[in-house]
C-alpha cells in the first residue's frame, strides 16, 4: 500500500510508492559528457563573446573581460527580464500584467571547460558562492527588485543548453508563488507554535536521524520527509537565518565544502545525473525574518512528471527519503 505524507511547511501532500521502490540502479542513466570545447564562449580567451562582465574574481589582478579570472558573472545574452525601464503593473479586466523588468545574469563557475561544480575543490566552490553572495547584495540595492533567485541547471534534462559549468541569477520585480507559499506556511506555523518551522524540521531530523545525509559545523543536509522527487536533498544552515546574502566568510567556507560534498555524493550514488538546485531565501526587505529560514534544494532529474501529477499537484515518489539518504551517505 502506498503512503501519503504532508509537507509541514506548505501543506503539500505527496505519495510514496511503497510497492515499487526504486534504488539508484533503477533510474535512466543520462550521458552528461562534455564535447563542445572549441565553440565554447565561456572559456578563457573568449570573453569578447559574452556581454561585459558585471563581476569577476581575479586575485592576480588584470583588467575586466580578459583571461585570469577564477569565477565570472556576465549578463545573460538572452535574458528572461531586462534591466531597462520601470516596473509598471496594471489590470486588464480580470487579468494583471507587469513589465518584464529585472536582471538575468550567468555565473561562469570555473575557467576549466572540463570541470563541473562537483569537480571543483572547496576553495573553488567558495569562489562561486562569493559571486552568488556579492551579486545578491548588489541586485538587492535596485529598488525595482523584490526577489533574487539563484539556480543551477546541470545536464540536458535539467534545462542546461551550455556545457561549460555555469549557474544563473534572476532578479524579479515580484516574489514568486513558490516562495510566497513557504513564507505563508512559515508564518502560520510560527503564529501557532511560536517557533520557526524550519528550525523545528532540523530538530526532528536530528531526532529521527535516518534522513540525514551529512553535516558540518554550520550546515545540515537531509532528504525531506515529504519530498516531491526521488533523492531530493535540502541543505540548510543550522543557525536560524532568513537571508542567504547574510552569509559571513566562515559560514561561506562551510557551505562551499558542504555543497561540494553533497554534489559529489549525488554524482557517485546516481551515476552523474542531471540536476537542478536553487536557493530559497527571504525576499528583499522582508520584515519577518524570524519566520523564514533560507535553504538550498537539490533535485536530481531521475523521473518525469506524469498527467496525474500535473493534474493534481500530488507527486508520486518512488523512493522513501530515508532509503535515498542511506544511499547518499554510503556513496
């Protein structure tokens, strides 16, 4: 018999398939090998093919838009939102429309075409996270922006169209619905229990132990009790913090090592799957930081959504989270 579980943050139900559980060997293996080095516009020496950089890490010095960088951020050539103009919102009868003003940037994670994020060392991962934090703070200064979304697509089935290791940042003139659901759920929980729901989740994960993947001084990784996807993993700071951009140097160093460890574990356990990860943080100028707790969600692309899931919003998950966590711990 299948088991239904409810997420304590947003109230979403999921179905765990008990009768047909899947392990790492039961999922389709996607080939994520790299090929297109000669035509890659993200490689050093090709800086003139990208829009002028907005930030880069060059510890040895050197001018912008030239080789010598360790991590580099540029505007997206084909942005989802554009920087020019003011945010204009109006109602058209029953419909609302808003001008597509914001920012869309690409973080080129390494100068080495043959490396992905999981191939970096902890120091190199720290270079990437410094770009995330620095750009988050800079984009937050623009009063047109209400939310900064940081995400990575790795592999074709996860939406990546460029082989060279990169992630993306989009600043939005509104707060997305998924984040609003978490904010409302967290606020409702705090009003009822006088506690942060994410902090209570951490406490419960330590009590149960079986869903924990790994941890370090500052961060905990676990497979959530009611996941939407097989081998879904969350990384969360142990200390309460609403804003990702508040990371200090010590916590950033811990996060670099922790994120790297989890990506390596996932690659080994699941044979280098395509994946998405995204950082859920409080909106810019959020006034109730005691309610919310920023975190990273990592989603390996092991299955496809089916009609039932699209039609109901109920995800069918073929692997118990404690079983997924066991495979990841042993990787």
